[in-house]
C-alpha cells in the first residue's frame, strides 16, 4: 500500500507500473514543487501496483494517511489546498490520456517539453520514450527531426 | 469553455475528443451518480476541446463556475466533498491511463465491465471500442472469446 504523499523540495523522481510482461511503463515524472503518490492506493487504503523511484538525490516532505486526516480534521482550510492540488493532478492526467490515445509522437514530445522543460537534461532518454509510449529509437528520430526545424 | 460540472441523476452521457484526423476518441462514459465535465477547462477557465453528449434522455443537475465558487465560499464544508470527488475521478483516470498503455484488450474489456456494468446494454458497441482504443471488429472477437469462457 502507498501510505505517503510526497512533496519534492529538491530532486527528481518517477512513478512506474510493471505490465504483464514485466516491462516498466512510466506514469509520471516529478521535479521540484510536484507531489508524487499513488492516489488511489493512498486514499482508498488498498494495495498499490505503482512504484516510486528517485532519479536524483532528493529532499522530500511527506504526509502519511493518518497525519493528513488529522491535519484536515484540525485545519479544514487545507481541504481547499488539497482539492486544488488534486484538480491540477487530474488535469495533467487527463491531458496525458488524450495525448497517449490521440496524438502523434511529435506532438506528444512537444507537449512533454512544454510541461517538463527540465526533464530531458535530467533523465535517460529511454525513460522519456517509455513515458511517451514510443520506442527509444523512434524518440531519437523525432528529436532529430525537431533539431532540423530549429 | 466548459462552464459546468454536471451531475447525472438519470441517463447516460459520454465525453469525447476529436483527434487530428477528426476521429472521435471517447474519454468517459457517465451514468447515474457520476459527474461529467472538462475539469481542466472548468477550473482554469480556459477553452475546452472536449465534447459532452447525452446518449439517453438525461436528468441533470449542474453547477456553473461562479455558483460553485460562491457555494464553497459560503459553505467551506463542501471543499471536502469536492476533494473526495476529484480524487475518485483522478483514480479512475489514472487506472484508465494504465489500462490504455499497458493492458491487453481482454483485460481492458473486463476492467471496463467491472467499472461500468450497465454500459454495454446502453451504448453502441463502437463507442465501447473507441473508449478501449481498439477497433469494433477486435472488440467483437474479444467478446466472442469471453462468451466461450462463460
């Protein structure tokens, strides 16, 4: 079970899932100012099948489920803060879903650069390819094509 | 811009997106007890590229952005209600994303049946295929295979 919601003060992390064949599927990158968790597991207190891994030495603040509930009970003003946070997360996830289903690789990569400008310098290329749902070779071609345009 | 969050009292609706070639990509079905909206557009008050369509005669309650903000200002207790709602939505969207990227068609369809038991009797098969990201022909094969197992 994922019993923490982690806030990244410094560093970079990823969340991933293992598919039926044991291949990693990257769900999210998180850098400074982002929260990272398996929200379904955390809130419904059910087992998690998502892994969280730091990619750099990280400075992290975190809340466990019980502490968060106590905080919200004693200071209900935080409800709004967390609602806005979950909304932003939902908006990113919804956008990711649309990109995954409906957009060509070039557009996916440009959207990725726009959303995560610092990531390409910080993580291995094949992680980005995994996030975009394309092969590392295809990502190289997309980047070469982009380099020619700029 | 999507300026409403709609709650379905009775009926069935879908949200969809048009890809680069003008093809529909179904993002969500919603039946009794579900909320439907373009959350990014609603909360960030930016243009929407998601369409909402009723598939049956619906009875709907809805909140516009201004009314919702007034409600939350006057009755901050609703912050918790809406946070829990967005969390559930995020959990569904995250699961959908994992299914789309990492699961074979049979598993996706079983997960779909589990989550939306009443939908197959209520909407055209090609809508379900679109939601699952597979062709209508392939969905027929999956269903035929399932029928043999039961």
